[in-house]
């Protein structure tokens, strides 16, 4: 058949766009096919199903795992940090037992928001202790797309898919890592001679007598440095991480089995963490229309953490405070107390930090078993039904023995044992019906279903004291001479839900998604028990239009927009709506005698309802030259009707009531940028960058309130935090310093309009405080808002490369513009408080010989209030941290074939290799559980690891 002038020829090839050409009069036709961007056809997990990436209308990000198996990570938070725009991972210090805080698009107001984890389709309450080697993919629902999970999804949803078996020959893999961890930074206290000099200077400037412990004429031994307490409390810790997996199957059946053991010694003495993971995933096709499978996992964790959050007895604070002329042990091997004999009291009330750490005796195993069977039925063309059941059993026990502390310093001559057990059972059933079909240029993907989840929690706690023998074998309640009354609890709650999602697109150009969910919860009264949550999102894939369809350089241009309302009951107490009576003891009767009774302390609020999270998102997806892609989002997230606990006036006869009040807004910009090199080149690489900028603001607090007091403080002396309308949550509200008075004349001339001294007690070397309200004196009204611990923006940057048999990965993460309140300065830069040892930073104090000093004059007197809450303590908490660097080498196939093995790879990896920061504390990652106030928090560890991966 001959081609006519009107004949249209169609040229196609896998991986390239189809192109149609009219023959016309041309005897020769030259055709250049445009490469199809490969990841447009990528399937993304979106909750109760999957969706093609190019048809997504919500803000859903896929997390790059970047050689995850080469790293030894403690939690899911370590996997997510810096990998997805909008997802902020904040380490609560570096304690091996701590869990990172994960926030998606803000903190969620005063309620707080918890991320919802969904693993292989099953909702997991709390933070999962996963084996990172089991993770196949992670996607994050950040906007109204999370409405498919209703009231529990206002904090965003992290969807994790674990590995499944593959058809073909059974594969056995083994991975071993061995490394060492150490502190990347230690603070420097004064040595004994420096401390004595500071004491002499302080006494001279304060007009007092030097304490005998620092007077060489009375106690010369006090000038001798014997111990570097930083070296005593920090150590090099051994890290071990082993993983083994087996997978295999055929066209009808597959399985995946894995085991992981991780043991990491902390960098602080006697701290550690240990984790076991076991998993079995399998799936079987019993008929062409029926598949069944299960995901079964077991995890066990345990560990010791150090007390570094106490502003009185924190281990690292004590290591700073303790005099360096002292020693950890006496000659007989027993723990030593403060040196100096009759002068020991001059050093203050301090504990021997080595003794305190070595005495830690905590056993806290947490065991979690998840059993998740499921069945998938193909009912008709495009119609699928999935029945999913998940049962999670959690069993935790806690045993902590606190021995006597007889040493001179801060003695405690009693001992105690605390013991508790906690159990929970979570039952989840989901029945989901999905329909997917294409009608010409119209495509419909609908998912609907019913879910029911019931959670039961119970626990028991007791304690004892008076152990005559503290030997480990006697640290049981049976040996206590005093046993305190035990307490117990039981609670249960249920969530019942109906949901529906409909995704429609026309010719894959015009995209629409509608989500509706009705949640009912047992925690609220009957009238407020159920709520409806909805979201709508739309998209326009502009590159599908005729005017851009054949553009060679622009592969994707998509506009997205969404709006949705989600709920939040995250901080709702069990007793808010129906409070129980609390046991109490009081005197009753005509002849008063102490009797046990029950009393109500909480005012019920049957009108309490769900907090609401109203989320708006506008997004843009762009891909250029099949190499460079950009994902950009602008969002506004309003948290309204927050769940707050208010204190009632004394006349109410009750203590508190939980109410709905206030509104907080988080808004910001997210950017994700990816560049991939030519995948066919000998040297291949990819670059991925993320940036998140969030502005947090309190819109109102309800009932005409303008501020709420924050109880977080340092030693009841510094209380810098405040919640105020118009400011970010937990902002610093402090006095403003304007340098240091260089002379007595300068201090005397700082006067108000009436000619009176604004700081009447100020002397040369004291801080000059700004009179912000202009009333002529310095008081609480002169405080100003000096920022908060929330950063201006957070970012991550990763680079992956491979050449021949070598592979390389580097990942950096950081934050910019956050402020930290370094409260440690209160006791280590001031000589007017307790006579603890100080940090070397105090040597930069003002003096006539050091007029440029940044620290106020060293003095035993502080009548000017130099160390009150001011911006002196506020430091830039910005940092850039090289989280991971990995270099690997895979043995050539010619060699592995001779060894009769599969791939063999050796690698070296370094975590937290170095950190760039101006923060002067142990570590800028102090977490948010103290709202940015640093009291000497456990720092992050730097680790160096060697690894071997073998496939059989």
C-alpha cells in the first residue's frame, strides 16, 4: 500500500514520546523522538491506594533513601531529616534513648500535632521502631491530601512501604556495620588555677572575702588540676549493626524475611541503646481474583539515657560545675566527694557526675508485635476490594533503682526503686473498595471504605524504699522496707470512620480530587462525637496542551491547588469530657481523722469539640530537559479551636477545665530541586536539595487573652518564654542589652528626662539595658520579643555519584535563623551565683584591661541584675551539619562469580562528620521539648563506620 500525501505515520519507542508525522510530498522523513521523562509514570503511595505521580494534585513528596542501608540510624526521624521539604525533624538532644520530634508544616499550635504513620497500609500509633533496611519507599502527605485519614492527619501522614519478595532465585543478603561514636564538641571549664583567679577577681570587685577553697594561702591543694571532667563523662562508644534478609518467590507467591540487631553505646558514660527487629512479609495468589498476604513484625528496644535536662543535677552541667582539683574516685575505688575537707562547702551543692552516671540502673524493654493479614479480591473489571486487619500489641516495663549518694557535695542518704508496666492493644479493621477505569479521555479512580480502630491501654506502677543492701541481686521490691501504695490505670477509646476519595482527570491534563471522611470518636460527648472532614484539590498539566506538547526542553509543567479541613484531638485528656473522681486524703468527722476519699478536680466540658486544621496549598511542578525538576509549594495552615487546659479561679472549687480556644497560623514555602545526570554515562550523579520556610504566628488565644505564661525556666531564676498574640509560639521575651558601661561616668550619665539614673546601681562593667517603654527605669515592661527556636528556614542537600564500581554519597542538613537560650551561662559566666566551676568564656569578662569583653564584670555582687533574663543568653542556633558521607566499592562481577556469590560491597561511612555553627553550647540540636532553653543537653555523636554487604 502506497502512502498518500495525507497519510499519517506514527513513530514510537519505549522511553520516548510517540510522534505523528504527515507524509505530504516529502520522499525522506527525518524524525527526532523526545525522551519521555521516566518518573512521570512513577506510582506513589497516597493512602488506601496508589496514584501516578503526574496526576497528583496534592502536596505529596517521595523521600529519597540515598544509600540508607549504608547508614546506622536509630529511628525513622533520622531517615526523614532534610529529605523532604516541609518535614522538619528536630533531635531532642543526642541521648540514645530520645526520639526525634517530627513536624510537617509547623508545630500544630498549642495542641501540638503528631505525625500519623501508616506502614504497609496499617495505621501505627506512636513512632515505629523500624529496621531501616526493610524500608522500600516513603511518601509524605503534607496538605489536604491527608484528609483521607481524617481527624488524626492534621499533622501530616508518613506512608512507609516495606520490602516484599521478588520472583526468581531466592536471595540471601547480609550486612554488617561496626563503628565508633564520640562527641564532636566538648565545652571547656576552668582549670583549678583559673578558677582560683576568677574567685579572687570576683571577691575584689564585689568587696567581699575570697572563699577559703580558692585561697592558695589557706588551701594550696585547691590550685592543683587533677581531673578533666569533660573527658571523664564523655567516652568513645562502640556501635554494632547487623542485618540479614531472605527473599524469593515465583509468579504466584513471594516472601521476604529479615532480622536486624543494633547496639550502640552512647558518648556519655553508661548510656546505650539496643534494638531487635524481625519481619516476615509474604503474598500469595490463590486464584486469578484472590490474593492474600501478611505483614508481621516484631521489635524490641531497651536502653539507658542520662539526665541532661535537669537544671540542678544534669550530668553535663555537673561536669562543668565540679572542681577540677577533685577526682572521680578515692584511693580505695569508692566514689569521691567534693575535695577540700572543711572547705568543701565552698564549691556549692554538686554531685560527682561520674558517680551519678555509673549508678544509672534502668531497665526499660519495649516490645511491639504487629500482625497484619490482608486479602485483595478482584470483583470485576476495574473493581477491587481489600480487607485489612491489623493488631498491634505493645508491652513495656520499667525498673529504675536509685541508690544512696553519700558523697560530700549533694548527699542523698536514702534509696528507692520505681517499677511499672504498661500494655496496650490496638485493633484496626479496614474494608476498602476501589474502582479504576478509563472512558475515552476520561479517567476515574474512586476509593471508599469503612475503618474501625479500638485502643486499650492499662498500666500499673509502684515503688519502694529503704533497701538495706544495694547489691544488684537485692534490688527488688521484696527487699524494700517501705513500699508505697501502687497505682493503676485503664482506658479505652475507639474511632469509627467512613471515607471516600474520587480522582478524575480528562486526558491527563485537567485533574480533580475530592476527599470526604466522617470520623466518630468515643472521647467526646454524643453531640460532638462525629465530624465531617473534606478536601478538594485540582491540577492542570500544562505540558499536555497542544501548544506545549512537543516542546523538547520542557517535559513537565503542572499547577496544583488544594483546600481541606482536618481535625485534631492530639492533646485531649481522657478526663476532659467525663472526668473521674481522684483519690485523696483529708481530715473528716467531728474528731478529725485522716481518711481516704474521692474528689473531683476537673470541671467537665460536654461541649468540647475537635480542634480544626484548615489547610490551603498552591503548588508548581516543573521538569526541564529530562534532568532538572522543581517542586514548589506555598501553604497556609490555620489551627483553630485549639484544645487548651485553663486554670479555674479559686472560687470555682475545681482546678482546671479543657476548652476550645485560640488560633495559630503556620504559613510558608517549600522547594524541592533535583538534577540527574545522563544515566548512560560512565560517571553518573544526582543532586537533591530541599528548603522549607515556615512563619509561625499566634492569631488569638480566645477570651480576650493576649498572652499565656510559660512555666519553662532555669532554676526558677530565668523565665524567658512567652506566648503572645502576634508573635511566634514560645518567643523569648527578655530585656535588651546595649553594650557594657565602660566607666562609672557613663553609667551615671544614663539618665531619664527627669535627670534620674535609669540604672541607679550600675557600675563600670555592668550591662546597659534599653529603656524600651521610655518610663525612665528598667523593669518588666522593657522586655522585647527576641525571636524563638523556630528557624527562618531549614534545608537539606544530598549528592550521589557512581563511577565504575565506586559509589559516593554526601548529605548535609541545616537550619537558619533560629534562636537558642543558652541558660548554662547563668551559672558558668556569673560569679554572683553559686560558686561552681565556670566555663572559660567567663575570662572574656569586662575589665579595665579588657574593655572589649562581652561578659559583664566578674563580681560576687550583681546589684545591677546583669544576669537577669536578657538577650545576653540568646544565641544564633543556625547550623550546617554534614549528616552523612559514604564511600563504597563493589567487587567486580568476575571476582564475585569466582567466589560464587552475588554482589559484594565494602563501604565506609561517617555520620555528623562536622558542624558549622556559632552556637557556644554543647550542640545546637537541643530539641523543642524545652522550647529552646538549653540547660546542657546531651550532644549529637560523630561516628565512623565500616561496613560489608554480601548477597548470596
